[in-house]
């Protein structure tokens, strides 16, 4: 039964909207993160992501986020921090984006057989140097984690994240539904503190009065947690 559920879930994750006239781009996303437990209730996390695009001729974004989390109870953690996000054109620096980020994470909130469901609600405020206005958006996220064996076996993660713009500015040109990211990822435990995750991510961008865009990204993330 669980295998049938997983097969249906995997197809749902990968079956994002794709109109016939949609533009598509092949990308590679590489990430590294470190998470440190400062006390029983407080955790500090830093994540670095570099994104490369065929259409943009190489590196187009580096996202470095530093967050501090406070555990409200065993399942819920409140986070806040800063994102340093330089943007590039074909590897050449173009503009600096800075973000404030606040989020709530909800761990293992439901079970489906051996699989567990987690969620995150993220709020961001975005600024770009030399450009007026602040872009506000909210990003609800769901993850279904399916263990594929015993303690040292990989885990299949099926994820979905929606980007909802709360206003419009010059660099956040439309409010409302902006994009949906869905992914199928395999997470491999390398040690008690280190894991590697890799897989496929689809980012579907909704474009008003024009063809939607699809980014097809191969992703790899190394994570260290103390």
C-alpha cells in the first residue's frame, strides 16, 4: 500500500503545470548548510546556495542566509534572520538583494504509514540596492519524508513550495501567485552529523499576459548539524 501511495505522490510532485508555450531553462543548484545547537532551545543555521542557468550563461545568484531559531515546543520552531543575495548576469555582478526572513517550522506534524509530513511558513521582505520599494512575499512549504530502509538508508523527500507576492515593486512585478517549486530528492546520511541530498526540482513561474516559465534544476546539498 505504501509503495502505491509513494508512486502517486511522486507523480503529483513532478506533474507541475506546463503549458505548451511555456519557456524552459536547465539549471544546477549547489548548496551547503551548517546548523549548530547553541542551547536546548536555540539553534543557529547558515546556508549558502549557488544557482547556475543555461539561459543566463552561468552563475546568476548566490543566496547566503543566516537564521536563529527558538524552539517553542518539540514540533514548532520560530526563526528569524538575514539573507545576502547578490544577483549576476553570466557570472558578472548585477545587483545586490537583501532580505529579512521570518519563519515557523512544524516538524513531523502528521504520519502516513512510515512517512512523516513537515511544514514551514516563511515570510520575506526584499530590498535591492539603488532601487526604491520593498517586496513582501509569503512561502508556504510542505515536505513528505519517506524512509527507504533502516537507520542508515536513504530518505525520499517530496516537497512543494508556493511563492505568494503580497505587493508589487519594480523587481517583484506582480502580486499574488508567483511560482511553485516541487522536488523529488534523496537524502543520504554520511555520518551522525553529515548528510548529502540530491535530486530534481521544478520551478514553475506564472507570467501574466505571456507564456509561463519552467526551470528544471538538478540540486545537491551537503548539510552539517551539531
